[in-house]
């Protein structure tokens, strides 16, 4: 906390006439948000947007803070303003399309999400985060499974130590009924990202499907201890009570943002 306060003070000393002013103000907002001073962070960025109406960066920074706070509709609106300023899609700004695509996916506006994610994939030259998110989203919807598997495998090749991406591959195998391979990749994902609710939950499901029911219950119990959201908590408790036969397989999109 103190280090962030010091950084805020240092950035605050940069004069408005300096070419570094805009970036400094954005950094102040990011640091305030990290200190849970989101209201101040958002207000500061709104002021900056008024001062620099043609700048993309303050809009995307505001979108990122709102997205981090799970206000996906408001975040998508800021990204859309940034995209309007960008004009012709351009490689430098692929992350804006990716971020808006994630917001649309969370808002269940799938056609819009898919369009943004495909564009981000093209502009980024197949960035592993985009390969993973789009592939995972397709697998959740049980569409384009072969293409989705290929995309996620490619993402894992590019980022073999990213637990979220390895989780996607395990979950992809699970979704097509290849439970043995699902266990292999999900165990690795849990090693890489031991504190993630969804990944632990996924491993529990895979253990159950291969008949390792004691380990499945242990994994679900562990997922519960990691403070899942309400929807996940209900689903996990149902599985602990009745196993997987009666509970829907949870498909919580946690593709790592």
C-alpha cells in the first residue's frame, strides 16, 4: 500500500504541461484502483477524458478498471468509445477488441463477442490469450470443437506455464468426453494455479468421471474453501451432496483475463 501511495504522490508531481502528464494520470488511477479507491480512480480518468477528448488510452484504462470491477456493460461502452477513435482496426490496439470481446462474452452477447475476439486474434497475430479465450468460449458452447481444441493446444504451446490456459485444454478434453486426458491437464493446471476455484472444481469433475470419487470430493471441498461466487458455491455443494450424476457440469468461464 505504502509503495503505491508513494507512486501516486510521485506521479502527482508531474505538471500538466509535461508530455508525461497523461500517462502519469492514468498510472495514478490504476494505483488508486489497486488500493480499492475505485471511485477516485474513475473520477480522475473521466476528468482526463474531458481534457484529452481524442486520446484512446484514458478510455481503455477506464474500461479496464470497470471490467476489473465486473461492470461489463459500462466497460464495453468505454472500449466502444476508444474503438470509435481508433477508426480503422489496427494491430497496436488489438487488446481493446480483446477486452471488449471478453465483456460481450460475459454479458452473453455472443455474436458481438465472437466478432471482436476474431478481430483481436487477427490483429494480434494469434496471441495465446485470445486463442485461449475464443477456443474456450467455443468449447463452452459445444461449437467448432476441433478448431477450438487446435487453438487451445497452440495457446498451451506458447504459454505452457499459464494455469488458466492449461485448464482450458483440460476442460476441452473433458467437454469432448476424453476424461483421462482431462485429468492429466487439469492436475497440471491446479499445480500452476492452486488457488483458483474454477480449476480445482474442474479437476474434481474430471476425477469423478474417471471413477476417482474420493479425490473428486476432496477437490470440490478445496474449491469451496477458496471462496467461490454464489453460483459456483451452489453448484459445488450440489456435487458434494450428490456427485456429478445429478449436478450439471459447471462451465464457469474463467479463462483468465
